[in-house]
C-alpha cells in the first residue's frame, strides 16, 4: 500500500474523486480483495475519528500527529509498473492502521468505570460469632459475587453498626449492583466521619460518579483527595482523562 492509496480512500469517502476515478476505484474494489479490505479498515478508522473528533482544533492537531506517525509505517516508493503488490504488503499496511487506531483509542477515548474499578482483595478480621459470615462476605466479594456480598455485609452491619470497613465494602458492592443512591449515601457518611477509610471512600465515590457518567461530580470528588492518599496518583490520572 502506498500513501497515495490512503489519499484516494479519503477522497472517495469525502466524494472528492472525479466520476471517472470513482468508477475505476469501485472496479478495483470488486476485483482486488486485499485492496477492498484495506479500504474497509480505513473507512472504519475514519468513522471512529469523525465520531470522536468533532472539535476542529483537536481535529487539526490529531491529523498532524497522525501524519507524523503514519510516515513510520508507509513506504512512499511507488510499486513497479505492471507488477501486482503482494498481499503481505497490504497486511503490513493494515497492521499499521490498527496500531495507529490503538494509539488513538488510548490517547483520546473517554475513561469508563471498568478502567479504574480494580478493587483489591479484601481480608476481614475474624470476630467471634461473626467469623463464619465474615468469611462468606470476604469470599463473595473477592469472587466478584457482589449480590451475595452485599447481603452478607448488610447482615453483619446489623450486628456491628459502627463498623465503617464493612460499610465501605457494602457500598462498593452496591455500586457494582448499580444501587448508586444507597452506595453514595454510605460513602458520604464515611467521608464525613473521622476514619482511616475517609480517603478510600472518596476514591470509591468518585468511581461511583464515573459509572453514573456524572463527570462534574466525579471531578469534584477527585479534587478533594489529598496527596498523601493511597489513591492520589490514580485520582490525578483520572482527572487528566476527564478534563
């Protein structure tokens, strides 16, 4: 594949090709499967860009960057006349597009809850008669069986209503179950309490807001997380992605 081919692809998609060249292009698509595959891949990439880069200024900056990146992948030399380009050559070009597409996605896609909701394995302290239920709650939570975990945490909190650690994990389970109102109320209770779980509750509340797609609320919570918090770096990373 030559760089000119991608120029032709773009011209065809933007309806800038003269009628005669359009007919030649369509004929080649029918006769050359590898060329057709390259075009379809380019068209998908173009659709992604159109959807994600509606801001003109960002578009210009991205196109300039893409041009720079693409020069590392595409050979400008023309193929010898009369000699068919080998299929492997198209594969290399397509692979390059996919690499660039991955770069686009990583750099410009909006963050989602699953990108950051990597909850650590919990280990609950065994307390006498509650030990069996604590083990069940711990096992269910670590296995990501949040429905059962939430039920166990609810039962445990009835026996130990001041245990903020149990409440924290109950709230996480509720977020996973999309019970946001209940979860956020618990997080706020912990945040407003003098507790070692204060900053952790802020981070989890921010994730809850992210899952709810409430960007402003998420940013407000993230900005309240202090530098000495365990999740400060992650919070700053998420802030940059949301800005």
